[in-house]
C-alpha cells in the first residue's frame, strides 16, 4: 500500500497539471542513486512532450541528454553531482544506470509496448543507424570508431560508458552503426538523437497488442 501511494506521489510531481485519477495511468518514474562518487536523481515521464531540465556538471553531456528527451518526446529531469574534478566517468556511467532503471520502472510490465525501435539519422556529414529491442536481454554492439576528443568535460570514450550502463540497467539490446562521419561532435549528437527516436518508437503503446509483446508472455 505504501509503495502504491509513493508511486502516486511521484506521478503527481511529474505531472502536476493532471488529476489524481489521471496520474495513475501515467508511465513515470523517479530514481535516486547515491554512491561515494555520485548523487543522482532522475525523473522521467515517457508520455511527455520533450521537456528537459538537466544538470550533471558536464555541459556537453547535459546538451546530449536534452537532445535525447527532445527527440524521444520524454519529459526528463536529471540532477547529478559527481567527482568531475577527477573526470566525468563516474557521473556519465551512473546517469546511464539511473536513466535505464527509470525507463524500466516507467514501463512497468511492458504490456502493449511496441518493443522494437530504430532510427537512421543524418547530421551534416554524419549518418547513424540505431536499432533496439526492449526484450530484457542486455547487449550492446557499437560499430563506431571515434577519435579521442574532449568536448569540455566530456570525452568521446564516455559515449560507450553511457550506452553500456543504459543497456545493462534497462535490459535492452542496442545496435549502433556509424555509416559515415568524421566530426566527433556530430557523431555523438546524432547517436543521442537517434537513441531518443528509437526509444520513442519502442515505448509507444499499441492497443492491438494483447499483453506483453512476446510469445513467452513475459519480458
């Protein structure tokens, strides 16, 4: 009973304009994660409009997470404090873990979701293909050769750390291929945008689906 009441309070915080009855049907989650290296809060509404309020202490990463929300049409709030004076690794990885957990909690039993999503996305000279399956079996294949470059406090090595953390925490199968491109900024941004669009597709509700989209009856 207490868990249900807390879930209702989270829904109302994430959707303050909705009535108590309406918020019971909202696919939302709030996740808090605190370790010796980081302190992170994530609030997610799957059925949002792309609003984002992001503060991780890593400006380029903030911008990428804003792109994820914008193109995924999720409402996303992330507040993170970490040991970025050392480097951004712990913060980026733990945000990925927390965000993946938030997606999992917001999806609930995954009833009626489309489950699969993909995006082929261009950005200037860059072309990225991304496909995913919310099937409960974490796997990451990223055929992306990125030269090492630091964009403020975010270096290109952290892209894989974020994706791996998200994949393992959310339990998804994710494939990313770079078809063309040589600008690291464009490549990373195209991947975040494509990820948002693919997640939007995969998490949509299809009323034609009876229950969970798996012959096993569970994901």
